[in-house]
């Protein structure tokens, strides 16, 4: 595996990384890997079923029935 070295990192950033790592019970190095992986992986795609399940119940199906206004055949 490759190794990365990051130089000239602000002390506040290093402190924040260490605090975040401690909250997740990880080393600062592992936390750094997790942050890089999450940033480069991109957003998680949502499943259509999850999106539909998260929609609020706003009425009955008949409330959304299409009403034909003109009298076309």
C-alpha cells in the first residue's frame, strides 16, 4: 500500500483530527484514512424504496385523482 505524508498542517486541524478519532475510538491515522475514503467515495446513492418510504403521508389516493376539465374523447 502507498503512504502519504501531509506537511504544514495547522495545529488546530491536528487537534480536531485527534479529537474526532478519539470519539470514534480510532487512531488519528485511521481517522485520516476514513476521512479521505469518505471524501473520495462521494455521496452514498439513495435507494428509490428508501426515498419513497421517507415521503410523508399527505392524503388518500383519491385526493390526487386526475380530473378531466375538457370533454375530449
